C-alpha cells in the first residue's frame, strides 16, 4: 500500500486534549503535508520497472502499485500511462485531496487499475481504464473485489468526466473501517462510457446512494442494503485484516466534509 507519513498527534474524534494542542497538531500536519503537495506529472509511463511514489527515499513504490500518492494534495497527472501489469493496483491514492488525472490511461493491476482509500475532491477527465489480466466484472451484483476502479474509506466528491471504463466499486471495506467512518459520497459521472458499448457497472457497499449522479451516462447500479453492509463490516472487523497502520483511527478534518 502507499506508505503514510507518520503524524501521530493528528486530530481525532476521541482526542481529549486542550484546544491549543489540537490546533497546534493540525498546524503541524499542514506544514508537514505541504512539503510534497502540488506535484505535476506530464506525459510519463509508469510500470513495475519505472514506478513513482513521492514519499519514499528512492521515489519508487513498494511494488503493490506503480503510481502512488499519499497526502500529496493538489497534484496533477496529465497524459500519462499507468500500467499496473501484475502488481496489485495500477494507480493508488491514500488520504489525498485535490487530485486531478487528465487524459490518462490506467491499465491492468491484478485487483484494480486504480484504487483509493480516504481523501476527496478527485477528478478524472478523459481517462481510459483498460484490463487484460483480470476477469471482467459482468454484473452489478458481482461480489468479487476485482474491478477497474475501487474507491473506499469515505472518499468524497469524485468526478469522472468523459471517461471510458467497465466498472467501479465504491465503498468497499478497508482496514481503516475498523472504526466507524463516513460513507463514500458525492460521485458524479458525466458522459462516461463502457468501451464495449454497454452500460458501465457501478457497485456500492458503504456509499450514499442518493449522492451518485449520472449525467449523460448509462449505468447499471446496485448498492448493498444497510443491513448487509453492517454484517459484512462486523465479519471483517472480527475475522478480516486487523492491521493497524499509522493514522488508522484518526480523522483528517476534511474527511468529514
């Protein structure tokens, strides 16, 4: 996964610290995050032998993805090819706000061509998602985690404008859901198409269904009923991945928007 920069004293709902301490912690968070914001990548190809993660010493990913952002706000990727090949994901983003992908091609990844957990205000414009290594999702009722695009962990305000892809899974379970988080919400699809000519497939689990907007986009969509999501969350919290990565139990205030 993308490696989070360690910010141990960030604001959380359960903090009982004085206001001055909370404010100073948040200011510290802003100062640290500012160092690697506003990254722009133009016309590059990323794959397993030429990956990029701005938060590592050698600027390479850990091999699970080929292009990784974590807390790299207001970054832009223009006219790039992100080929995950047989890595788990092609592109990966974690706790990042203000991302823009313009005219990019996301390819393959054994689980997903693009995966994001936590963050918001993300825009994909004229992007293409291709897959030659995964079994394509054929129905909105498919249970498998594999998909062209997977976005979870309460990510909000995501727009796909004139993009081409087969399917998206919104609000799947993540290790950050070991505590309650807001639903994924406010997804907009404008003039998006399936390359095969049929509808795009939208699958949802922990997502605000009423905030999914389709504009000029033909789609088949199914969002799990709340009782089913609750059972799935209970099972994963008890028997699933119980790793506790840095910051798993705290909120960036922008996640509550």
